[in-house]
C-alpha cells in the first residue's frame, strides 16, 4: 500500500483538500500501463487478489497487457471504473474467507462482455446490463476486453431493504427496465461528479444509492408479501448479525439462538432453510472465520487447536476434518500457503494501490 505522502485526487482545491482537512471523497488511480511489460500482469493479479483471483486466458496478452482501476471511496460506498483485457475472474471460498468482505457489488458492463460461468451453463452480460455479485458467494466469470463500472455497498447497508437478500447473487438486470436505466445513470453520475463533492454532499450519496439499488432489485418481485414476511426478513438479518458477533462463543447453539430471540427450534430452522438450516449456516461462518485467522500473518503463532476451539469445535481433529471437507485442504496447508504468499501489497513507485485498503474498510452508514 502507498504511504500517506502519495497524492490524493479529491474535491475542491487542487490538492484534493477542503478547508485544510481530509478530502470528502478520496480518488485513486491504480494502473499497470506504465510498468515494464513483463511486470504488468503479475502486479495486476497481485493487486486484484484483494477481491478476485485472476488468471490469464489464451487471448490475454502478456507483453501488451493493459489494466487500470479508477476508484472513489466515500467511506460507506466504493465506486470504480475498471478497464482491461480478456481474463478469468474467480471468487472462491478460500478468497472469501481470506478477505472477509461481506458486500454487494453492483456491476455495470460499459463496453466488451462478460460470461458468468455456473452449473446451469454460461450467461453472457452485454453492454448496458447490470449484474449483482454477492461477495459472500463463490463466482467464476470470464471477460473480453472490457470497461466495467462497479458499485460496492456493505451488506449491512443494503440487505435490510431487500425482499430477497439471499437470491441476488449473479442476478442480471435488463437494460430495458426503466429503474435499471435510472440506476445506470446514477452510477455514471457518481463516478463523474464524485471527486468534486463537498463533505455534506458525499454523506448523502450512500443512503440515496442504497435506496435506488434496493428499489431496482425489489421492483420485479411480486408484491404479495404480508407484514409477517417483512418482519421475518428483518429478524433473519438480526439473527445473522448476532451470529457474526458471537462466532467465537461456544455457547452459540441453535437452542441458545431460539431462546435468546424467543423462537421455537422449528421456526428458527424454517427461517434459515434457504441457507441450509441454522446449524449449517453457523458452521459455515465459523469455518470462514477460521480461514481468515489462518491467512492472517499477524496470527501466525496462534495454535491451530486454539483456532479450532474459538471456531466452536470440540477438538482439532474434528475441526481439520470439517475444514478439509469444506475447502479441500487442511488448516496447516492454508497457513503454509499464507506464509509463502506474504508478499502482497508491496509498494511499487508510481503505482497507487490504496483502493485495496478502502475495499476492506467500507463502513455502515
């Protein structure tokens, strides 16, 4: 990551500082285009590993590789325009656990195309369309030479307003829908005007944007829910937040959750049935917590048996078995890999990588 002396393109005065304080909206341009040809793709892949694992395709040029990401950071909102060439993008379970990001990405295809790969076959995203990525879920996609505009919001900002928060991943929004067109223009306007916004203007952008995204995602769902269903979704969100805050509490069980929230076991299970049941959901979140700890170079001396205990497992053997079943490798394999790969984020003169930290520090409204 770059030091504090690196220039920040903000709003107002030429130095990006308003009234002598920090800029309302921070702007950074990460580009590999001026680097020696042999360094471009490796540095691009290393930096983008903060959110996706990237691989070359047969059509990806090595010597003529181009890639840049122009990012705006509002504190609770991240917007970026990415231009690059053909490549493969993957967000695997291991990546998800490693970075711990729990956001929604709303991605507008401006030029080129994207193929989202899945069990049901490939789906092609064309210019003007918007695709939703739930960054808690696995994904695999392939792009041609492209320009994309990405809007990233924390789950806690958007989920409470969604009718079906768990059904948004890889959802494609048609460019012919009026609300989708409004959202598209809104995203383009944020990117165009964001760097010149005052602090008070910037504070209004995230809630207004979240409301527009939610309206767009909710618009084509049949309006047939009753008050009870709306309350149920809010309660699920509260339960998820409670689970996240108590992952290392070994007393966090289905019975304890039901008791704390005044629910029967059967009702609690029905509420989490789309997620495989409450016990399965809790175990998944705990395994991802354990993965994040194992990938953290600052916790390299934390014994694996202690990580297992904190993740709610009775012993290290049970933990290792569940971990291998979920991620296809052992906890020790992950730790060795994390130590071997601890070169990410190295500073390179003239390359601005501050956006990596911004992605991990999006805050709720």
